[in-house]
C-alpha cells in the first residue's frame, strides 16, 4: 500500500516561485500603471495638505501644602525608587487629575471665548477656529447658521442650543486630535501642553490661553477657603474699627457735655464712662483682629499654589508637512503593492475555479 507524499521538494518550490515571478513580470504594465496612478494621488495629497503647526508650553506646579515636610520627602524618595504610595496630598487636582483639568469642557470652552487678534480684528478663539476649519464658508448659504456668532468673553448663559452644539463639536475635535497634555516623566514635576493646528497663531494663542485659564481656576479653587476666611476677617476688622471710631467720638461728646459740671452730679458722667469702656473693648478686639488678619494673609499666600510657566511657544512654531517625495513613494508603493496582491488573488481564484 502506497502512502501519499504531501511534502513539496525544494525544486518544486523553486519552480512555483519562478512561475509566479513570470506571471507578475507579464503584468508589469498593469503594476507600473497602478504605481504611477498611486504616486500621482500621493503627490496631489501632499500638495493640497496644509502643514500642521505644534505649539508646546511647559509648566511646573508649586504648592507648599502639597505633601510638605517629612511626608513629602518620603513620598518623593519612594517615587524615585519606583514605589507608588498613593496620593501626595495634592487633593483633587494633583498629578494626572490636573492634566485632565486641561481637557475639561468648562476650561476648553472658557479658553475658546478668550480674545485674540486676527488681522485688524479682535475675535474669540472659537471664531478663529471656525474660520480655520472652513465652517464659516460652508455656512454662507444657511442664514440661521451664518447668524451664530461667538464674540470674545461671552458668558455661557447667553448660549443657545445651536451655540452649545457647535461648542461641543469644537471641544471634541480639539481634545481628541489637537490637544495633548502629558507629564514626560513621573520623577519630573514638569507638564507639557501640545496644541496642533493648521494655523500658527491659533496654536500659540490657544496653548497660552488654556494655561492661563487652568492656572486661574486652580488657584481660585485651592485658595477659596483661605480667601473666604480673609474676607470675613477684613469685614469684621473694618466693622470694629468703625465702632471704635464711633466710641472715641462718643467719649469726646460726653466729656463736652460734662465740662464744668458740678462734681456732685456724677450720674451725668455715666455716658462718658460707658463710651470709655466701649473704646477699651473695641481696642482690644481690633488688636486681635489685626493680628488674625495678618496671620490670614500669610495663610492665604501659603495656600495659593503657583503654576510657573517654564517654556512658552515661540514663533515660528514646529511645522510638520506631508512631503512631496513622501507622497510619491507612499502612493506609488501602496498602489503597486495592492495591485500585486490583487493579481495574485485573481490568479489563485482562477486556479481554484
């Protein structure tokens, strides 16, 4: 009984490869033509594609309350050894949370409403973004969409449903493809913001405005309790100072009323004595409030974090462009490869059928 030999000899493999080679050589005109078409498409794409500018801004966060003292040192040492011991006391906006704050819709929308100079006009970043993407041109035939405007510093409460919809589209586009916020190294407390855009001015202006919005929001939130305490103490101090001034005036009036008074009539001196007590009490209270106010000022400075900008984007920005040579090579190579693959599959199907 003979057994079927399914093994392919080296010569058979060589003959098969030669057969395929000869087949592809016979189709060289089709392959070359497809490569030329693909190269033309790649060159056209490279010529019509606009360059992309990248604005990079780096900053460092300084917060005295963030894991201070021995605990902060211990956490820093553990981090340098690759050990994660959890939060370092930075609160809701520490670490990656601060990075995500840059991509929050509230912050991005507030940034888009900041003014920027475009030519001879001062417009909002949102309006500039719509012009860059060609949205304004596409709205020329639609009176309803054409009437929608985004003046600088417009409050969100004045937005209509259409404004919210357009803002949502801009927010998604920016945060998904154009905005990157990352900490290059966990051991280095420096964060970088990268904004990509087809317009150099927009990339630079948006990155700087975004950093300023986050800085203002972060500082306002972190120091809110200290500022409220400071405001209360200032109000109390001013109130007691007014009371003290009134009491001093009252003592003077009472003394004037008892001038050259018969010493036997001491009851008429009672108002002066009461006002004198008010002066002494208010003086003591005011002294304590002044001391507490000064301590509150120190606490406010300590509780106010600082986002220190290290590097700002400087014109001209880094430009990335899809080169013509790259378009020719990629277009021709991809088209040629797909054509060869298609010819091979067609021959295989013909042999099977």
